[in-house]
């Protein structure tokens, strides 16, 4: 059996985009072949940083037809599910660390017609999702501690990704296995080989000399890594 049944998905994180030129940046992502647009919502409580909310999602929604992959790094995320879905979120990922009623929260996301995702911090064990695999459309394994773009990839992450892939496979789950943080030319191949299929990249794309080409280059790194 092959590890992957489709090409790697690339999800540029607009956290690293130039917001004065947001429309151009989104158009660049589309032209470069991005699969999803990753939107990082931070509240200054779960993570130290504050970013943006529904207003920005609404704006991005008007700029592209690509799925909006919304990563909520906020406490009590369920308070905002309806708002984010209405603003145009295609998928919502919440953190297990701040979601004690994960089963109910994931079921609610599906009810709202949204891809239901759970993110795990680097220090959070995979056991946190074992009981909710049936409710899960996406598992996000953080490869940095969330809060900021441009951080270094945590080197032992591929081992956790490998174990995450195994847990999903054993449960017969078809959930997306996404990674986020420090994904770049030198780290993406190891994650793909470990079983990740969807790659968030901020700095690696937006700080590249040719951001549009970088999206394809990242995808190619997966192909040559196997
Ligand atoms: C980190 C965010 C990431 C971030 C990734 O807390 O969740 O999505 O934008 O940025 P890079 O790719 O620069 O590490
Ligand atoms: Zn993110």
C-alpha cells in the first residue's frame, strides 16, 4: 500500500503576507498553485500574539475561491464557530489543549458544514485525539509552538507525524494530516515521507525570492524525497 493517494497539498499562511497588498498576495498564491489558504487566528490568550478575526476572513473570502483553512489559536473557540463559517471558513481547526469537549465541538463544526480539525501542540500527546477520530476530518500536528510565523521546525516532529499517520490508518480514518510551522524546502520532504499530506508554509513562501515559484518547489521536494 502506498502512503499517499494524492499529491501534497500546499496551504500558504497569510500570516506572513504583506497585508497592504493582500489581494496581490492571494492572487500570487492562486497563480502558484496553492491548494488552500491558511488563516491563523490568534487571541493573545492561548498564544501570546493577536492576529485577526472574521473581518479578515470575509475579505479573503472575497478574494479567492480556494478553501480557507482557518486555524484557531484561541480559547473557547466554539463561541465563534458560526461567525467564522458565515465569514467563509471552509475548515476550522481548534486546539485540543483548549477544547475539553472536543467531540461536541467537532460534531458542531460538521453540522455547520465545515471541515472539522484538531491541532496538537508539539508537547501534546496523540492520545488526545484517539477517542474522537470518527469525528475528525483533519489532524494538524504543530511542528513549532504556535504563536508566530518564521520559527524553526522542531527536529523530532517527523516521528510524531509517523505515529499520527499510524493512528489514523489503524482507525480507518481518511482525515487530512496537516503540518504547520517551519515548513520549508529542507523540512517538507521528511514530513511527507512520515505521512503528512498537507503543508502550511508562511515564511518559506512569502519571504522567498520568487514566492509564486516556491509553492511548486515545495511540492516538488515531496516528490523527490521518496
Ligand atoms: C504558527 C502558525 C503558522 C505560521 C507558520 O503559530 O500557526 O501557520 O504562520 O509560519 P511559518 O511557515 O513561517 O513557520
Ligand atoms: Zn497555522
